[in-house]
């Protein structure tokens, strides 16, 4: 019984050490200037919004009289959230999904205010930088809350 107890304690200790190592790795700072564009896919685009690089993807073509649809992802997500629905919507509309500041391949400034009103202001600035004037806002989870702030 003593051997089984020692084995279990050793396994628990090893799991705790692995867990602590993974937590430390997750919070380890990246080198300055992480090359987001090198990590981007062929469909990813970047735009400078209020001094931050914002990654986005677009589907479909802009058309006169049709609104653009801007999609906002939820917490801990990215533009890939919409990888299945956006191409389908893009058959009839001009659809744009962005990585919110702090998520995906968009900039993650340490000194930024990541509150909902601040994030919504970033979406408004993003829309203005793209020159969109007739826009429908959609989102899920945190993106839904941000969509309400944007509206």
C-alpha cells in the first residue's frame, strides 16, 4: 500500500509541475514585434486602426445598395469563428470579420483599455478606416455585447 501511495504522490507531483510549466509558458511574454503577418493565412488582411494593427478577413464583394456585414467574435476567439458561415453569407453580401484588439493576430497593447466601450470604439474606428458607411453589425457572446455598443 505504501508503494501505491508513493506512486500516486509522484504522479500528482509530476502533473502539478507540468501544469505549472504550461501556465508559465502561456503567460511568458512574446518578443517585441511578433510577426503576426508571418503567421497570417493567405486570406488575412491587416489595417492600422488607432495605432494598432487589426487583422480581418473579407468575403464577397461590396455592392451598391447592399450593406456590409461586420462580424465580431466572442471572448477568446478570432476571425476563424466565422470560417463556415461567412463564405456562405459572402455569396450575397460583403462580409468582414475582424480580430478584436487583444485577440487572434491583432495587436495586443499592454496599456490598452479592453473594456466593452473601448473595444466597441475600436470597431467603429475599424469601420471608418475601411470607408464603410452602410453597415450591419453582428456578433456572438462578447461580440454580441460589443455589437450593441457599436450600434
